[in-house]
């Protein structure tokens, strides 16, 4: 009986202490994990949020890169962290929806995380080194048909959304390209610029400047219609590839069971940041900034998984695409 009374006293004292801790948060720097290498879309979004969130919260938000396995390494680190609001991650379609389809992952993307705020979504784009002999998508198809496997293309990992999209493109075009997996979009852009690899496919934000300046040659964008800021960048659909529409999304997430007070404050502050007029003007060029919770994104996860499975197989094949464990 004495032990029971002691347990009840301890339990009664825990709730006020937890609430007080949430109310005082933050009292030290916050770590924002980017599960990809620098200079990619996730990194750009993380720095955009961190630079403006820190002054508002009164504590620095420190961006830390933990690339590997298509985002799984960094996601796992955050899933295992304490849910105290001091460890967050830029989550994405690839690491949360697509990778678990093709290989076991050390976390559950729905039960092991608290999803705080939607950061934005954008279409992916296929681009080429400007010295390559193909100037259009049809040129690339003709070239690849005459030289099976000769055209290389880079994505952020094996089994990524961008690889799956390009697999579907190859199946429809009847060509064979050679996949080269990287650890992040920034290095892909650098190597396509340098001619070390022929083509790359990434989220548009990672290569938007190079496409606009003509430093690389934009061949196709996986959106329903051309974007107003890129009137010369044609869609896959208008070039005869039905159904090749693919947008990725990024979100701010943390470990499961984060205090509701912290989640609500983070969500409110991120909403304000993304609605700032200067960021809206920048974001409208190549993405659809959003400021909603992620429940709506995950309600349709079965459809997303089915689509990912379909993209991962050529007609007549039944194979698994496994993310690299670099």
C-alpha cells in the first residue's frame, strides 16, 4: 500500500513538471537534422527555416547533415532521440513513403515521429550537361536508343522517388539508361555541370538557378503544366509521356510523443515564416509552400505506396529496388 501511494505521488508530480518544461522550452540550442548532403532542397529548406526560427525562439537552430541510405540514416537518429523538442528533422516523401516499400527500415514513419509542419512541395526535373549532343527529351531518347546504357543519370539514392520516376520514363520511351546513385542533390548538380555525369533528376529547387541561367539544359519537368517562372521547361506529359507527374514534399518532424505545446508553437512559427512575403515570392517560382499539419499527407499513404510499387517495376518484372546503405 505504501508503494502504491508513493507511485501515485510520483505520477501526480510528473504532469506539472512536463508542462513546465514545455512552457520553458527552448532553453538551449535546437538541432535540425538534414538527412541528405548539403546544397540540396532539404538543406535549402532547413537553412531557410533555421535562420528565421532561431531569433523567434531565442535559441539557435543548428543544421546538422546526416546523409546516407536515401535519408534513412538521419531519420533513424531523430526517431531514437528524446521527444523534448530539441531534435528535429526535415522529413521527405522518399524516406517516409518510398523507402519503406522496398526495404525494411529501422523506424515506423507514422508511429515513431511527430509531424510538425509541412514545408513545401515541388516537381522534379530532368536536366543534362549542356555539352551533351541532345538538346531535347526526344533527342535524348533517340540517342539512348542507339546507345543502350550509354546515357548516365544521377539521383539521390537507389530506390528514390527520382529513380523510380526515371525508370517509368525509360519504360515508356523504350530506352535503357545507367543509374548512378549519389548522397545528395548538390553533388549531382555539380557533377552534371562538370560533365562527370550526363544527366540528373532532382527536385527543381536544387537546380533552378542553373536551369534558368542555361548552365545546364532542362529537358523535362514532372508537373501537370509548365511553371510560369520556367516557360521554356516542357513537361513530360506534353512530350508524350502520360502519367509522368511527380512532386516531392518536405516536412518538419520530430520524435514521437513531443509535447503538444511545443508542437503547436513550432507549427505556428513555421507557418509565419513560410507566409512571409519575400519567401512566398521565392517559393512560388518552383514549389507550392504549405503551412498545414501533415495528417492530410499521410491519410493517403496507401495510394502513395501503391504508386511507388508501380514505379519500381518494369512491365513483366517483379523486382525490389533497395536503397544504398552508404
